[in-house]
C-alpha cells in the first residue's frame, strides 16, 4: 500500500492483520524447519517473515505519520487488534530466530531434536 486512505480504514486494518499474520506463519514454519534440521528452508522462511513484517510495519508507520499524535486516525477495537497482531508477529519472528540459532548449535554438536 503506497498511500493510506482514511476513508477505507477497514482495508488498511485488514492489510495490517494479513501481513502480520503471514509474518507469524512464516516464523512458525521456519522454526519447524529448523527443528527438522532444514536450515536452508528455515532461513528462507525467516526472510519471508521479515518481508511480510516490513509490509505491515510500513502501513503502521504511515498511520502513525498521518495521525501525528493529534488523533486524526480513528482508534477502534479492530485497529487495536491489528496492532496486537503486529507486535505478536514481531515477537514470534525474533523468538524463532533465537531458537533457530539454538537448533543450529545443537545440530553442529550432533544433537537432533526431531
């Protein structure tokens, strides 16, 4: 989304939810791949998670810029829900990356968990 149209906030909020949900799903897929020892797939999934996270963050940043701390963007329950999705997906990606690093160390030392 290049420019946000405040008259269609439902579409904007859905874009936040969809992109952050995609980021979370890729993070979980990356974690499963690492647990199975497929670190190439894990790296691909983390890259895809990062790309989806960037798309969601871009929309979020545009909304913040439009609002400018002046209450121009209407805050409702669905927007709060979308923000929750963004934060959850960011945390999931960060934790997945840390766990993937642990799986790599374990794998290097000959310890398999799957």
